[in-house]
C-alpha cells in the first residue's frame, strides 16, 4: 500500500465512519444537493470531483454544518488537500482555498468533531507536510511554482488552524533525512538574506514571480486570521539565532556527499555576515505571524 493510501485508511479509521450517515441533513448553499449525494457515495479509492468539493465548502461556510456528514467527508476533503500539497493533482487548488477557512473556524473542531477526530485531522495534516518535506531536493529555484513554496506555505497555514505547531516544527527536524536537511537550508535562507541576495531562490520577476517564500504568508482565504497564540508562544521559545545556526550546521553536515552540499555550505559560510539580519528576522517573524493578515498595510520585512 502506498503512503498516501495508508494515510487515508488510517484517517478514515480514526474518524470512525466507514459508511455515510443514514440521512443527509446538510443544506446546499445554492439549493442543489446533487454534489452532496455524489460525495457521500464515493468509495475510498475514488477521487472526488473538484467542483463537488468546492460546492461543499460553500455549504460549510454559509449554511449550518451537518456534523455527521462532515465526519464522513473529511477524509475526502483532506485527501484532496494532500494531493494539492504533494503536487499530484493541481486542480484541487481552488477547493483548498476555501477548505482552509472551514478548518480555521474553531466551531468545526469544538462542535462537530470529537477530540479523537480532531487529533486524527491534525495527525494527517502534519504527517502529510512532513512527507512533502522528506521529498525535498534541490537548492536552486526560480519562479513561484517551485516546490518549496508548497511545504512552507502549508506549514505557515497550519499555525493558523491547529494549536500544536510544536509537533510539526519539532518533527520536521527530528529525522535526519536528506529531505529535511534540504528543507532546513531552504527555510533558513529566507531568514538570512535580503530578497534579492538569496542564493537559493532567484529574485522575483514580473513574468515568473518567484523570490524567497514569504514565511508569514497563509494559503487560502484567511484574510482575517493570524497564528494561534499557543503557536506564537512556542516559536518565541525556539526561534533564536543560536538554534537556527545549529540547525543549519546539522543540515550541512547531513548533506555531505549530496548534490546540495556546496550551496548549503555556502549558506553556512555566509552566516557570520548575515547575523544581524538573522537576529532581526527571528524576532520580526513572530510579530508578522501574530498579525492579522487582512490589515490595510501589506506585511513585509522591515529591512
């Protein structure tokens, strides 16, 4: 069984619903519930239609939530989210933009899911992001469609949705894999360098976009959201110059003999020259993540 299939099986088992509820009471936002009936009849191995998932998100956002159906369809939604994260089905991006606000609604977890079910959602999302991090390769990127943007934005958005970012943050560096070492260098470079001086991410261009990933940018329609306070408090304890420097050194050591080693060693060599920027940005990132994204002034590094 593939990792993706195994994750889906574990999620369905944890959510405790192998069959759809006997009666669907969820109201369709546009009055047409055919998408609900199609989604409820899906077999575990079947992929949901993008349009059906998008319409279901409108139902959840703008009508009263049918908790029984939600528990049944969450694996379908989360598997679509995972495919978008992993780059195996880019057509789900529009659905994901609306799925994030659903998950950001605290009532979804408090009123419609049990603690065990909420934990299953957290586990699935966390492990999916870590799977994507484990598959990271390369330290030279150009354009906004580059792979590192996916895991960095997913991690940043996770801090809005669930209060246990500590488990994701600690988990992504806990295993000494090549992918996690590469991801560490990718992330740290965004804290060290001015946007047009990053050796890993080519500068932004009007034609292709790009530039370093924005470490406080959330995915989806989360314009009135910020990181949960428990997550900000955790990051305040661990995001220090010394911790980041140690992480980078361990990553470079892990990449010895790998194609990424020379660039990673260059980044480590630049660390003393970038220490002031790194120090300032470690503090500044906390403020940016704790700021509601929908402010009138665009968020940005101060320098």
